[in-house]
C-alpha cells in the first residue's frame, strides 16, 4: 500500500520495475552526505541532469537564532526528497517600477501569483531559507571528480536567491556533462546585515555563504565533484560578497578560483554607524523602543513577525521618505568579515592567493538607472548611464585587476557587449547589467523569446560557456590553454610585444564571437577620464 501511494504521488520520478535503465537512473538520484541522504529528480526537458533542489546547509535561523551566525547542519542519516526549490530569504517587492519587475522578470525570484509590484514582502520568501541546490550530470558518480561552481546570487544585498529562472544552469550542465553547479541562498537586507547594537556579528549574510561553501567542500565529492576545484562565483552583489568572503578567509579560501561577475569587494562602502540608529529606528517604529538596552531591543525584535519588519522598511523607502533617512542594510565594515579598505589588504598581502576571472558588461547601468517611464522607447540619458557604468562597475573591475596583478595573482578579464532580443526586450538596454548571465547559464534559449535566438547568439553563448568551464577546470591555466591571455600576460600586437592589459570581448560590434583587446579601451575611462563606449 505504501509503495502504491508513492507511485501515484511521484509518477515522473519513480522507475518502472521492468525497466533496468530507469532503475539505474533512480539509484543515481539518491546521494548520501554527511548531513543526510537526498533524492533528487530529473526534469524531462533536461534528461541528463540530476537536480537536488533543496539541501539545508545550516539550521533554520528562527526565533532566538534570528540575526545570529549560521549553525551548520548536524550529521544525520535522515532521508529527504530534494524536489522543490527552497524559499528565498525574506525580501520585499517594491511597488515602484523598474526594468527588473516590468521587463526582465526572469532575473527575479518566482512569486507564484503575487504581483511583482505588490509593495509587500514576497509571499514565497521565508526565514527558513538556508538551503542550496545542486545540478550534476546524470551519470556523475563519487569517482567523477568534476569541477564545481558555487554561485552566490546577486540582488543588491536586498533580494534574490536560488529560485530565479535565468540563474538555473540546467541547460548548461545538460550540454557539457563536465561540471557541477551549486547555488546558495543567504540572508539579505536587515535579516543578513542588521547592524544591531545587541549583536557581536553584523554580517551574518556573508557568514551564511561561508557555511554553504564549507558544506560544499565537505560533501560535494558524494555528488561527483572535486573539492579541490571549487570556483567561488558571484554576480553583482554576489560578486562583491564572493570577493569579501575570499578576503575574510584569505588563508583558507576553500576555493581554487574566483569568478567576480560585475562586482568585486572594491565597491565603496561606508563606516558603520556607531549608534546603530538604523536598527533602532526600525525597532522603535515596530513597538520595540529600548534605545538604552540593546539586548531588550533585540529580544523584542525577535518576536516581531518578519513580514512587519520587511513591510515597514520597504514601504518607508517606496514612499520616498527621507526624514529621517533609512540607509540600506548591507555589508558593514567590521574588520573581521568585511573590510573598509581592500587596497590596504592587498598591500598587506592579505588577499586570497587564487586566480580570478573579473567581468563587466558594456552598458551595465542601463538596467539600474531610474525607470524611463515617460520615454520607454528611447530610454534614459545615455551619457549619464555611461558615467555611472564607469564609476560603479568599470572602476571596480580595473582597481581589482591592478591590485591583484601587483601581487602577481593571475587575473583574467572580459567584457560582454551582446545585444540580443531574446534577453534584451528594449534595444536601448544593450549589454545591460546581468545580460551575460543567461548566456552562460544557457537559459537565454530555454526562456523568453526562443524564436528570436540566432545562430550567432547561440555560438557566442556556447563559447562563453566553454571558457567559463575551462576556468573552472583549471583556474590558473585553463583559459590560457584556449587562447585567452591573462591581463598581465605579454602578447603580440603588430609584430611587437605588449605587456599586459589583455581583455576578452564577447559579441562586439564587428560581429565577432570573441576577440582579445586591450583592457585600456574600457579602463581608461576610469583611470584617465577618457570617453566610454557602451556599444563597442
């Protein structure tokens, strides 16, 4: 009777007893780890990929654990079915229009019917969110020793998570069958970066990522991964976080390489507010007015429903209230996990001694500027977009590259310049922030306007995927072996040697799939104030 019930409940994932191939497949879908036994699934659209969609890496940070560092999951033999993606960590859906909630929604968490401009906490989000997801080739075994990516999603430290359509790499793993991909949730906004007077650790969102990395390092071998070849990869705020995490554990990064996609730790951050006024302001407005008793304030706030906290902060900002101001809850320098001056860290030789791939897109800021509601066809004022692209993104990449190279650390650079209608619904957006993500993940073709995908776009995507995989396989020399010189490598140009400043450009104006150019074409806008070309 029990087996009949299971057969009816999960007809897509259970094997036929008469079919030995399906029986073998079912056996491959169950993996034993230190913290439990997990059974994954196969999506019929991607029949050669195992998906383990929800595996806990830390205990739920609920009740008294709210705002505390993550507690690793204890060893266990408990069997779980990892069929459904986990809830993202608590986050708010702004009522204000952006291209992200209006035009490119595949970059946002799934909401299952809730409006993307609800002006309320996402109904799919939850404090019980410290989970990761794993994608592997179907035939991977404990002896496969495949390279591994641990992906830290972006979202400006206030949103994001695993269950984001464009950021699920099933098509890429299906195509290559040569790597394993892991994505992890982590706490964001006031949940991950509270800066409350009663706490010893304020950057628990970064500590979540370390806990996820430690779980992957200890357990990924059971899925067929090689723990000595983990690439710590983040996009946007995830790139900032990945770089911060590597610096925080520079002497034991647990990663063989860094992929910092449109974000590095060189981002400008402020010194913390010694009065902890942000947290106290929220607490006072939610009935926890204990300004002289930090522990009482914290104990009271742990009893407030998270939806009230999220909605108060989100609606306060949605309404444009500026007096008093409520700065965002993001990583704060504590000189333990997050540092104020990463250039100084480099001079002190406190940078993680591993190779890095650092990237930007050509028109980053176009999707991050104020939504041009009155001029949606022509878009925002491009000179302002260019200035912000340079100051916010190009300078980060340039400064990080030069700082790393001064320490003789291998660093590769790329710029993505593609403008493909399958992922760019408004032509003026160009190679906007994150537009390279679906190209690498392979979701450019499986989501959105499939009929608009050209042979050229497909070739660009596959070349980018193969390069990233080469970096994962050998962070030091994999790209060099495919003709991509590191930034500081001597190359030949017009018959003479040129020292350094190499950058790969994908999908440039000439219609080339890829081309090695001088990074000066981008960096000089930051270093020398030269004009910037957002459509190279």
